[in-house]
């Protein structure tokens, strides 16, 4: 693979938690600005803690880091740092997740979260990134708490692209949030959900049939269910796969074991994304490079994955065709 091919590919990033882009340097900087003490003596000590055994071990550290985010400027700075990195990685469309409950539960006003992130997203157009936020509900909390978050965001729903479902998957099936997703649908929001990362294939069925989502985030465990694979392939349901995340959280043992190639061979609509790149060792172009080297994927296959990402974005047909034309000129 040409050295910068992965970064030059025009692509969409569809599975990116903005709080998961909080690099240690920015975390320490914002903590100092807000006069907060971190439970780590140095940036080096913080990075040394990035050894995860599963999803929960990561989430424990993730929520500690997010606690430095308080003011609108904090959320702007967080998002802007990501958009600059995304632009360098060839991201032309970023549909990024944020977790308001992580912040409002600490007394941070919803306005600080939404206005900081959407302000940065608006400015990102100046550097070639078309960005739109997706508000995620924390599935380890109650459905009532998720509905409260949706209500608290009602003033700013016109600034949001959609809603999603994230956090601890096992024991929290998508059906738990059926009423919340019905309300979001009635509000005109797009619907996506994490399923099939650590949870069983049944969670993917529920996300599709109970929540009515248009995209499945992760979905790598779909391969355990032949009927599900047949359906996902027939309907070309987008699966937003995050290879380096799957390795970091021990979903797979090594990048060479990742099922991405098998998913493509099964006719699935798979894109490559970075999930929580500050914690998992790589942004989106790093993920493209990892699967290219670890799975022996050709440049043509990487271009197919990039095309999948563009077609799977919530864009109008004209915008999609324009981005695909840019990709064809590669």
C-alpha cells in the first residue's frame, strides 16, 4: 500500500465517540483550565493505564477522562482537535457520537455540551469536514434516564443528526430503549445503535426490528448467525466496524484475527472507523492501515470500504455522488 493511500482516500467516519478522542495532553490542559486534579500524576502515567481487558475496563477510564469537560469551550476544543485530525485522515463526512448523560449527571448544562460540539462542527466545514452529531444514550442507565436526556435536548434537536445507543452492551438489550427510540423517530431523528460487539446476535435483530435503526455500530458478532448475515447482506445494512477497538477490548486477539475480510466476503456493507481513537491506538487512517497490513487487503478493497462509508452516511444523493466521484478519481 502506498504510504499515504489510507489517509488520501475520501471517506466518512460513522463510528466515533467524541469523548473518546480526548488525548492525554488535551485532558491535562482542560483539567488545569478548570482547576481539576486528575487521578494520574503525568501524561505518561495516564497512557500507561491504556491496557484494557474488556469494554467495561475501558469505560471506567473513559468516564474519568470525560469528567474534565465542563464549559462550552471544553467541548468545542475537544471536537475541533478531532476535526483537524479527521481532515488529515481524509474524512469528508463525520457523523460523530456524544454522550450527554456522562456530563449532565455531573451538573454540566446540556447547552454547554451541544453548543460546544455543534459550534466546532459548523467551523469544521472550513477545513473540509462536513460534521453532524449523534446523541447517544448510555444503555447501562435506565430507559427513563434516556428519555429525560432526550427531553433535556429538545431545544437543540434541530442541531442533531440522530440518536444512538452505546456503553456497556451485555445485559442491556436494545429493546430496553424501544420507547425512547420511538420518541426520537417521531422527532425526525436518524436512528443507529451499538449491537453485536460483546452482546449476542440477538441484539442486532432487536436493534433492527424493535428500535428500527438504519445502521448497526460494530456488528462483528453477526457472523455467528447465518440467517442474520443473509439478512444484513440482502438489505445492505451498514455495519460500522472498528478494528483497533476490537483488538484493544479483546473482542479479537489480534488484528490478524479480525473478521472484517470474512464480513466483506459475505457481502456485508462494512465500513472502517476508529471508535475511541485516543484510547485504542489509532485514528481512522490508522485503522485502514491496520487492516491492510494485518489482513492483506488491497488498495482496491480499501477503496471499496471507503465507498461503503460514503454510501452509508446520512447524506442526500447529490452529496454522496459527489464524494464517490472524488473517490473514483483516486
